[in-house]
């Protein structure tokens, strides 16, 4: 990717993360999860508290979205000699579920005698 395209790519993901964080914050305040909405409503310094919440939700979710975008960049790069095509995402082989054989259920265990 060129520098301009990379900056635009990261900027779009950052804005999407900020928007998602603000929507989550609005949902938390409206539904009064953990009494955060009523605490803000009854506070004398609700403006300062809202500014802190909005800024830190933006920083957290914006950087989360940018980080995930960077981690997914390798899927967007075309392979040598192959055209850029959207590939299906798969788990790495070592993370795929494996069948495990469990031993048969044993009879009731006797409690051990502790001194």
C-alpha cells in the first residue's frame, strides 16, 4: 500500500472505532448500566465527567480499531504473481478444534484420609 492509502485506511478504521465507542457509551448512559447515567445526572460536574468519558472511549476504541486493521493488513496484500482477491479467513491449523478421547467415567472415588 502507498503511504496515502495506508493513512486513509487507518484513519477510516480509527473513525469507525471512535463512533463505535461513542455508541457504546451512549448505550451505557441511556440504559443506566452501573448507575452511570444517574451519577452523571446528579453530579454538579457532569460536563467534565462527560468530556473525560467521551475522550477516553474515543482513544480506547479508536486505537482498538486501528490495531485490528493493522493486524488484518497481511490478508489484503496480494501474493507474488497472483491478483489481489478476497480470501476466506481461516483459523491457523494449531487453533483448529481437535477431537480428544476422554477416559471412561470411573467409579466413585474414595476420599483420601488426610492427617
